[in-house]
C-alpha cells in the first residue's frame, strides 16, 4: 500500500512517500529511501512498536480527516496519512483551509485556560487552550489558519480524549 505521510513538529514540516507491505508476520515500512521491519500491538490510542528489533511506545490520537497527534519519547507531532491521489487532489485544489476544522482534545483532562474567543482569527499552530492531563499542562493548538467559529468548552470543564473543543472555519 502506498501512502503520503506528512509530519509537523517544532522542527518543521516534512512530507514523504511511504510503502507498507505485509512481511514475516509484521510489516516492511519504507519511508523515502529507508526501510524498517515493524511489528505492532495496540490498545486504544496506545501503540507498542518493535522497529528493527527496538521497542517504542507511542500514542496516536485521531484528529480530523487523516490526521493524528502522535506522542513519542521524542515529543509531540502532527501526522497526516493519505493515499497519493487524495494528496495530489488536496494540493491541486488548495483543500487545506477549505473546510471547517474541529479541534479536539488529544487526551482526557481538564481545560485550565481558554485563550481565544469566538470571532478571533488564528494561525495554524497558535495556542487555543491549555489542557491539564496527568498533572501536566498541554497546549491545544489550531490545526489550520481560520476564525474561531465556536468555543465548545469553558475553563474548569473536564473533557474526554477526542472531545470537540473548538470549531475553526
């Protein structure tokens, strides 16, 4: 199966083609010029991966469409996984900002601060709220440029992972 994988983190943005094939009870994953032997198990958003004999724990929180917020020992990044034709169509038609985006909580927690209000213009990556989870404060960021159409939470509110927090148009 061929895919286009885009990652975005504090270190920048990167897009590469990837191929995933069944191989020896697991998968052979090729990203760009590099190939990996991968075995995986999962429970909910948590994944235990064995990549070329080394074990990794990751959490992949679904966002909208084909996007995930992935947390690893190296930090947090946004990952988009698309088939190549969908990727080309999105690039050709500028679909990135064309539809309403729903920003969700990527883990259960309590909303400590709401940093925006309805009608406010925001840029992709701008902090919208602070979510406290596991005694750590995590910033929830805008996933696209746009205008806050609805604020769906208030400070002090408990939220579940995947719960809608904002609508950005």
